């Protein structure tokens, strides 16, 4: 049997690639067509809008599209935002700061001007960080006991938060 035949024979039927892959690696490729129609090269601006402009401004505005004067060059574009009518003037005055935040997010001058369209902004879905779960001293004690052997302080803190959150959610689902 040749070397290529033996390699093919050792693979499991129906399995492709090198096993599991992180979803984040393929996400830009999958979402490119949907967000590309609106001028976004990837969904980063849409997904990270609250981190870019802050939660208060993100609740009152949403990016609609990003257009560029020259299609081949992704710089000096116009970012079209839908804004709540009550904050349109405030955002107009904050334009230099918003442009600076967006451009620093991308690392270069991708946007040179904003265009504001007044209208209702769709509410953003609540993220897991904003959901407050009730504290449970029993769960906290058990998690602390389990993680005593972890020497790295940052790792222990992160694991404790993750485990406590998981345990609380599991407990709430059982009720």
C-alpha cells in the first residue's frame, strides 16, 4: 500500500479537517457577506460598538453602514449612525471624540466623518456580564475549596468566577 493510501485508510470516514476548530476563526468568513453589504469588512464594529463608544452612547446609537470614497481603499470613510432624536445634537458635538474612538479601535483612520440619521434605535441584547445572578455562599465556599491548589492568582479568580456563574445558572435551571 502506498503512503497516501495508508494515510487515507487511517482517517475515520466522514471526518474532515484536523478535528475541532474555534468558531471565532471562521466567523469573519461566514459573516462577511451579511455585514459586507452594509460596508463593514467584518462584524467587529457592530459587535464591539458598546466597547468603542461606551454603554450609554451605544444604547442611543447604532452603526448602519460604512462607506468609502474609493472602493479599494478602506480609509477616510463615512460612518452612518442611527441615533435617538433626543441625543442627535449631543452626538453631533461629540463627533471628534467618536471618530477618535472608532479610528483607535481599528488602529488607523478608517472613518473621517459621521452621518447621523435620527430614528428609533433597536435595543441591544443583554450580555452575560450584565445579568446579575444571586450570590450563594455555599457555592462560593465549594468553589474556593476546589481551587485552593491553583497558585496563579489571576487564573484562580477567573476560574472561580466562571465556575460560580455556571453553578448558579445550573441551580436556577433546576428550580
